[in-house]
C-alpha cells in the first residue's frame, strides 16, 4: 500500500506519537458527528470489534476511554487492581516510573523493580520478587519503553507471573498494532495515536469479559471507571460522556488502513525495516545506539549525541526540522542522547532521507561524525544480557 507524504511544508514526526498520519485519516475528521446518532454508535461498535480482532484472544472485549494514554493507564490500574491489592511495577524508564506514581496517587500498595534507564526486567527477577512477597497481586510492565526504545520481554514475564498465581497488566501504548502480544494478560492498554496511526484523543482497554466484570466497584474515579464505561456501552452503544467524535472517525479510517496493509505482521515489518535503515545509516555516520540489536524495538531508537564540542542538540534539532523532520530529545540521565521514531506514515525511503538530513546537519554544525563520548559506550557495555 503506498504511503502518503505530509503536505508541502509539513514535517515528518519522528516521535512515538503523535505521529505522521495519512491524508485519509486527516480527511476523515472533516465531517461532524452526533454522539447519540445511530451511525456514530455503529462506528463505536465497529472500532471495538476491530481492536478485539487485532488482539486475537479468547473472550476479549474492548473499552475505549476518552483522554490521553496516561488517562487509560490510570483507568486500568484503578479498575483492575483491587483496593487492597499490591502491585509489582517493572520499571526501566519514564513510563514505568509514571505507573508507580499513579499507583501512589490511587493509594494502591506497590513495590518497584527499577532497572534504570534501559536494562530489561527479566523473568527470574520477577519470579524471585513474587516468591519473596506473597502480598503482591498484580505485575505491571511497559511493553515498549519509549524512554530508551527497549522492547521488554513480556512473554517470560507473563509466564512467571501466572506461574506464581498472579495477574499481569500491560502498558502496550507504543506497541499494540505492530508487535504481537501473544502471551497471557489480565488487561492491556494502548491509544489511538500510536501504531494504528490515528490521532490523539482516546485510549482503550482490552481484557477478557470475565476480567472486566470483576472490576465492578473498584474504580476510584467516575470518568475512569472501566466497568461503568463497558457496561454502559454494552447496554446503549453510547459513550457515558462526550466522545471525541472526529478522532473516532479518523481512527476507523486508520484501522481500515491497518487491516489493508496486512495487520500486525505487516505494520511491524514496515516499522522494523524503518528502524534497520535508519540505524544502519546513523551508524555509518559514526553514531552509536544506546541498545544492542537484541533489544532495539521497531518503535523508537535512542542514539547517543556526538562527543564533538561543536555539537549542540538544540541547533541540531532546528536543522533537522528545517530539513523536514521533527526528532525527539533523549531522556537518559547519564549521557546526552536523542531519539528517532520509526512509526507513522513513513517507509524506508523516508528513513534514507532522515539519514541524509542528519549528515547534512552534522556538516553544517562542523561536526565530522557522530562518535559518542567514551562514557556512553561504558554505559552501553552494562547491557550484558
């Protein structure tokens, strides 16, 4: 399926969402919809069924929730974790930390395995933590931690979690739709403006109907009560509160494109090829990635900033934007870095242009290559797994 370029003068968004969308997705927002109208109720039902089809599990249902990805993560935590439960949070970046912070706000007991900026949590660590603390009821993991771009090993984490008789909640925000979630889970969440290539405005919970039914009465919040939203949608076909109508219309167009492209496998393959092209090109310019190839996700790649004294990230950012690309600043605490997103309406031809733009920007800065400081390589050497 051919991809559509941004409008003249509109840059590509090399970010983990919002991302570059197709003309068809943008155009779907040109009509107004009545939220009580039967046509819109049918749109909501279609959206839910298509997302369940992508999840490809037994007895699943989908509950869309208004707001950003963080809204739906909080909705999941507040609805699926019992008020007297205890959560093991697997953290290796900003979003794992945010989950722990959210649990603190909710008054849910939690403990954290903090792996730092980029080390993956492993199954044996989780098994040991669960064996040491029988009060833990739930484990939460971020599938793709976009702080670093690492793809966490949810399969082995799920195996030990359910082997110990506990439940797994997955933040699949930046991976659902491009990376299979072929493992057992209690609930997972994602949002419209990620790998399905829609626009921001809502997220969604996917869980078994039995798990959803068990959440009744747990939520701390009226608007983020997953059971109440699910129950109301099933009875009326409507959202409880004003839905993001234009965003839903755009998302349905994005879902149709996702299916036409070949679903999860094809979408993931395009993103993986984007990653491979940009990583090879940047390494050819002397840059080094934070992660070894084993842990590089097809979603976003963290790259060390060059050591050369003439390099300025703020100036580099402006130069890249002038050449048609919005990049992402890094989130590492030890060494300077930046990030390149691989998702959205982009293919390998765009990624080759990203590499060329990077080379031109370095030349304008007077930086001969992207070689990082020795400290960066010492940090990466710690990833000995």
